[in-house]
């Protein structure tokens, strides 16, 4: 799988690149993407069919992406 570029409505260009690591139980159905722009790196998981489709939803992926090393499930927990 190759990288893809997307220019967001704000003019910022993002590169979406498949990450080699994916959860073992999701390997057949999901792709984990590194999302990079101007020194910012995020990560998002999507269905493999979404990534392979001719019209991926880049805006939805950006909305769900978290900073590399971050986790949505850990916010506010101690």
C-alpha cells in the first residue's frame, strides 16, 4: 500500500501512510494509518475497505485521528 496526500479545506496538506503495526485481531479488516503534516504526526485506524476504496473519507479520518502515542480511551482516567 502506498501513501496518499490530501489537502484539507484549510490548505494544510496531510500524508496518509499505512503503518506496519496493526492489532493482531484487526489485521484482516483494518489498516492503521500514520497521518503527517508539518511536523505533526497522528494515527488513525480505518476499515481496509475504506482505505482501498476510490473515495476515502480523509476528513473523517482526520477527525478521528489522535496524536501519535495518544489514546482516546485514557483521557481523564487515573
